[in-house]
């Protein structure tokens, strides 16, 4: 190729890249403050920037506040890992109002609930239900309140803390009568730290957690059962709301983890939406990434690169061969 042809080709490529960037434009993606959501946000950032030519900013977020911002400001444009159980009615209203679109189920087999530590599962195999735990507060001692048991709640500000708190009230599981005190771990790292310490010390642990997570993979928590039925109506109208005065016992509703997108963005970016609606993985698949992140003190970006490098059989199905090649070249 002559120098002139090389120059023309370079200019053509630059113009094409600029057009792609202009067409895709600037995107704000919500990065929630737990490991799987950090991974999901960074995975989208890399694929959208390197494959689609977008310019992506990551914005810190949490379930309720992110949805509120998407409703009122149209930003962030994408919330990759959105656990909708605690805000179902509000999410449905936002969808009905044409503010957001509920896209793909990102993790179809995700789940959450109340768990106990491996040491309890091994030493007390008869403890299987929430009532079994509530009858034995001495197995989960509260260091600051002798004679009381400890329940490790979600950190303050997480929507799951609202549901958990309501379920502990007298009309539901009545933690006060059972002798249990709820502990706010302060952060995702604080929550994980309580589990790691209990594992290392072979102590009893009782609290809320979810899958996928490196924690469940590493520490083998046992999920508790309940004799209560799933009551979606009561969950949505009371359990998931701060003003729930007389919550009733109910099982955790089936977990839904979707990607949600602002309606305007979805309409302007059909190619990106085609990618988003194909993008999904199982708890086991993302769990391997989360264990890698935990073992290597890696962040969400590191986890995303690890996934892209080691699981082409998964992510290349979400995009065209041309986009896959662009992403592949960018990370190698």
C-alpha cells in the first residue's frame, strides 16, 4: 500500500470511528456498590467503548436512588444489575410512565434470603428454618448484648434493609421476643467481613445475603427455609416499604435481576439495546469471576477483563463478530 493510500485509509478509519462515537455518544452507566454489580458495569463500559465507540462514565448508585435519578433526570442511562424486589411498584410505575424500560434478565437464577454459616450447618443439621434459628439465639451471640442473638442486616441505605427490618417486627418474625438484635454492617465490605470472621473462627452467623456472590461460593452459607408462603401483594404493598406498620410473615419473593434503561436512550440506540437484551449469565458463571476478584483483590474492571479473556464462549454470542474483534483487540 502506498503512503497516500495508507493516509487515506487512516483518515477513513478515523472518520468512521468518529461517526460511531458521535452516533453512540456519551453514556452514563450505574455502578452499584457490590462486587457483581461493579463487574457488570465495567463489563458494559468496556464493550460499549471498545466495541460500539461510546464514551462511558460510571456513576455510583444504589437501587432506589438510581431509579429515582433515572425517573427525574434521565441519568444514568443504564443500570446493568438492578435488583427490583424492593422497588417493584415504583419500577412498574416508571415503566408505565414511559421513563424506563425493563430489559433482559441479567442473572436468571439469582436469589436472596436469610442464611446461616457453615459451622452452624455442620454442627446443627437440625437447624433448617428461620424459626429453628430464632429458637437458638445463644448460637449467634451478640458481643455487646450478652444473652442476645445477632442478625446481620443489609447496610443502611440498601433497599433490602427495609424488607429485612420489616420482617423482624413483632407481627412478622418478632426478633425482639426471640432475643435477636439486628446489626448494620455499614457497607458491603463490612457485611462480607462479618461472614469471613465467622468462618475463620468457626462461629455462628445469621443474616441476609444473595447469589451470585463470591461469599456463597467460598463460605458455603446455608439458606434458611420458612413455613410462610410467598405473598407478592403483601411484599410489594408493605414489606418493601418503610411505612409498613404491621408486616406479616412471608417468604422472600422470587428474585428478579434485570437491566433497566431509560426510554429515550433505548429509542436512540437500537444497536446497544440489541446487545443489552442478549447479555446474560448464570450465578455460577459470574460467581467464578467474583471469586477471582475476591482472591486477587481485583476491582470491577479487572473482573470484566478476566471474564472477557477467559469466557469468549459466553460474551461473543452477545455481539457481532466485528464488535467482538474490536473488544478482543482492545484487551489483548
